[in-house]
């Protein structure tokens, strides 16, 4: 019995020794994995991953750079690159969040226009892709995207991103105008002519030169006549018949 007891103790001691060796080896490997590289090396490696479209690996490198070198000049640049990487991954929610955070943290950055542009693109990608369903959530995102692009165009008129932002705005404008027209037509069919008028005026005032303006004008005239406002309807008919070319689709 005593021999069995000694054997058991030896077995336990040997097991404990093996466990200790494994833990030490694991700790040693962990230390090797957390060797801190210079900021420029993290950045260079991340850019290599970006060039290869290996965005997940790039994000990891950018995050390590920001963790180990928070005061490095590369940190601010890496924030912008992370925005691009997340957009490349199709993570538009994170793209939007990072863009907005960059605008808040670096309001004087010379790359601020890029952050606005990417924030608008993120909302555009999330809102416009499913817009034909006329889901209110997607329409809300489209409106937010339009506002962001408009802010970019107004605050940074010489930005390299103005042309693309303007094109996105035109597309969103047409989508929102189309949705407003559908709502106006719905109200008209339900004999809610005042509500129809409000929607039509909203199209004309807020979505100038959309391809739905002529239809909005015609529906506005019909609503005036339904309410017995023939004088206003006649004036409106005269205006849009003389200037129909101004309401052609753009």
C-alpha cells in the first residue's frame, strides 16, 4: 500500500512538472508574439495587406499600431486607413462609426473631407442598396447620406471627392423625390388633397431638377382644382407648360 502511495505521489509530481513546462513554454511563446515593432513597420505591413486587399489583416496591424504607439504621427493616418479597410470588408456600420469618430477627434485634419466622404458612402451603401423596397429605415439612411455629402460639398468645395459626392447626391435626390411622389399619389387617391399639396411642394423645393418634378407639378395642379382653387391651378399650369424643359430628368 505504501508503495502504491509513493507511486501515486511520483505520478502527480511528474504531471505537475509537465504542466509547469507547458505553461512556461506558452508564456515564452506569448512574449515572442507581443514583441513591439516600430510604428512605421506596423504601418508598412498594414499597407502591404491593404494593397493585397487583405483587409482583416490590415485592420489588425493598424490596431496594434494604435495600441502600442498612440502618440505616433502614424496613428491618425491609420485611422483613415482603417476606414477604407472596413469599407473594403463591407462593414459599413464600422466605416460610418470610424468616419464620424475621426471627424470628432481630428476636426482640423487636412483629410477631414475624406472622412465626410466615407461616412456618406457608408450610409449610401447601407441605405440605397435596398431602396426599391421603400423601407423607411433605408430611406432614413439615404437622407443621412445626402446630408453628409451635401456638407462635404458645401464645406470642402475644392475637395477631390466633390464630383463623386455630387453624383451620389443626384442619385439619392431622385430616389427620395420618387418616394415623395409615391406618397403624394397615395394621399391623392385617398382624397387628402392638402397633404398631397404639401408633398408635391416638398419635392419641388427640396429636390430641384429631379425627374419627378413635372409629375409633382401636374399632381399639384390637380389637387388645387379638386379644392376649387382654379386660379392657382391655372397659374401653375401656365408656368410648367412654358418651362417644361426645366423639369426634364437629369
